[in-house]
C-alpha cells in the first residue's frame, strides 16, 4: 500500500511540476524546443553574464554528438567574452538541457541588439532534425 501511494504521490508531483523549462525571455519557441536568454548579473552597471538555455520538448533530446553552437555578433558599444560558443563552453550539457553563459560589457547607454545565430540537432527515437535560426536580443546599457 505504501509503495503504491508513493508512486501516486510522485506522479502527482511530476505532473504538477511539469517538464523541465528554460528560464528567462523566450528567444525561439519551436515545435520541439525552446531557447531562452537571461541576463544574470550586473545589467545595471553595463556588464554581466548572458545565459542562453535550450530545452527540448516531448520525446525530443539534444544530440550531444552533433555540433551545438551559438554565434554572437555584438553591435558597437557592446562587447562579449566570446563570439562563438560551442559544446565545450556549455555549463549544463545533458540530453534534456543545454546552457551557455557568456560575459558581456556595454559602454554606451541604450539598448544594444546582440545578434545570435543558433545551430543544433535534436533527435527522437527515429529521426534527427538540424535546427538553425537567427534572432536579436537587446542588452541594456548602463
């Protein structure tokens, strides 16, 4: 009886918590994934870290054997620690979540549109899909 109740309680907790979600502002909400961006620290001073998180949906998983990269093209007044993030730069690297963090510094007031180019592969039990897209994410100045 206790085991059955424990399984029911665990199932209810999982249903309530839902699947893993990415934090921050949604950059791209695809049919089988979501990419988000979040400023982590120092935005008021014009410097900090930007977190970029990928979470696949449903039966889809991140394929860690394939390339996973994000290109960053900052405008004038914004600099980033790296202009190309690859798998070796991931802070979280699982089939259910991938997370990059990159330092930035803003030297002029206003919003600075950081161009981001994403390239990654998701797979389910039968097929894989290569995904590529570009977006802009505004980084606020001091």
